C-alpha cells in the first residue's frame, strides 16, 4: 500500500497556518474529498462540518467550505461540536461526508481535519490515500458549473440533536439525581453540550473549562492535565470528576477522593458490567498494544478475551467492525461503544460508568478501580529532522531492551502520528525491568 504523506493516524494534523495545515491545503482537501464522495445522479450532495474552539478554526472552516462548494456540494456548518457528534449527525442527516476541524488533545497552535464517511466511520487508509492523490490535481479540474455551485448554511440545532442522542444512551430507568459531578470540558468542543446533557439527566453539575478563548483549549485543563478536575472535585465535594479532551472523543475520570481512572480502568469496568448483563458481544474487548497487562489479566479472570490492535482508535473500531465486537478503547481514554457510536465518545463512556454507580449504589472509588496495573512507564521524546528510529544505535537499543524483557514484559517504541514525538513505553513484572528498558532506549535516542 502507498504510504500516506498528509494524513496521519487521526486525520491531518500540524501547526496551524504552517506545513500541511493551511487554507490552501484545506481547500484542496475539500475539493478532493468532494470528488471522491460525489456520486452520479440528480440528488444534491451534502457535507457537514463541525469544529472545536481553536482560533484557527475560523481560517480552516471557510477554506474547506470553498473547496466543497466549488465542486457542487452543499455544506452544513455546525460550529463547536464534539467529534462523535459530527460522526453521528453525518449519518443522521444522510450526508455524503462529515468533517471535524480539531487537533484533539493538542495545544491551541495546532489544528487538524478528520473525515467521516456517510456511515459515520473514519475513512480507511485506502480512502485517505485516494484523497491525497486527488489533492495533487490542478485546482481547475472538475469544477462545478456556475449554476451548480454548492450552498453553505449554518444550523443552530446540531448541539441539541447531539445532546438528545447522548441522553438516549443512558438507561431510561435511571437518573443522575443527587450526584454532584465536575465536568471539565478542556475549553473545547463540548463546553456547551456536556454540562447541559448531565444537567438534563438530573445531576448537580460543576462545569470547568467552559470559557474558550481560541487560545486556551487543553491548556492546564482537560483529560491531558487532570489537576484542575481533581482540585474541583475536592473543592465542590463532588462524587465524580469527568475530564474530556479538546474534541471530546476521549475521557479520563476521577473518583470522589481524586484518584484518576484512565481508559484501561474504564474499559475493565464497562466490560465487567456488560458481561454481567449479557451485553458484551462475543465476550471480547478490543484494546491497543499500549493497554496495561493488568487489564488483560483481569479480563481473562472474568472470562473476557482481549484483542490488541496498533495504536489509534480507528484501528480499534476497524477490528470491532470486522469481528462484531461492541466494546473497545485505548488507555488514553478513547472508549468506543459501538452500540451507540461509530467513534470514541467521552461523554457517552462517562454515562456508562455513572450507570454502574447508580445501579450498584456504590461510590466510584468502590467500583472503578477494577485491576492493579502492571508496572508501566511511558516517555515522550521530541525530535526534529530525520526519523530517529531509523538510526542503528536506536534499533540496537530497542532490540537489547526487548531481549532483556523477554516474556516478562513488553516494549513499544513508535513515532507519534499526530506530533513530532517518539513514544517509548514498557510494561513488565517489576519497575526495575521497566526502567531499564525505557532508559536504555532513551539513552540511544538522546545521542547525536
């Protein structure tokens, strides 16, 4: 398969107004995607576009719109809306294509674009390669006639539609009455919808990260920096803290004591609950190579199989679709519940955890820490220039660490698909083994 040059593991991402993330790229992408998804016939073609709260969204949104309308596609603009909401409404509105403008958990200076097909799922590698090829064509090719240009329309009810979809995933017999919930929206796409959905389900809601400025998304807040959530839980004497990322497709939580609950613990809890209810398809959970060995051992102990994929929620979803599983996710907090959504949805995942609390009548601290994690360490190293993983000393260090770990652990060294980082992760029976493996690789990476 031809390698992708513009798309990464989660769409297109980079520094806004530099590199690949420019108005020209966005317009070319709009034109290319329109050409790829346009079908013969008299029906008007439709694309829906959502975004998070980054300043650069104001630049990319009109550029994409220009590309789509130039090819004769009508455009519906949602404004700020979580990524899973865009995926859901792509399918609900029978659109040909959905677009989310976001760099997810990244700093405000970055931005990106994710594409969803008419079924609400992220595009395959093959589709992204085909669109990249179309992007290289001259801009004047295949333009719509003057009378056939697309129209753009901004709608006001997208957020309300998404809220109703989210609420419908919560068991009808249950309410969030008497629960005090801190919801951290990371100053991102869910800053309006998440607090409102929780309130309408009956909770007493304490929202933070709901004052976006265009510059403060994910800044010392949200799922990548949980200190604000934990502080708020203590300050408001809350029963639970929920932290979303910039586009709300991932979630990290904390219990009433402030103890963090990551994606692996959430997967374990939901799997345990769904298996007991007979809802877990084929008694299998899909996770990635990053998920903790403790999760795998816990699932095995309750009769649940775990299948691993490469890193990226799109690969988790792909395995789920391929084999008919309905629960998967990543340690980072992407939790995919395919009974409800085609992609990770932080708010819907949180509601499943809240349902367990209410059904059991227990505090989150009593139900959410379902396994003891095996020793694990993850370190990110920034790099510039050539790929450091191509250097022989680094390859030798990786091989030596893998040999030292043997069957007692696992090592994962990979280049991030969304940032200029090398991620080094090790898991093993003891912390000493973990540290030796990680430090050995880091030493090789740090050498010139």
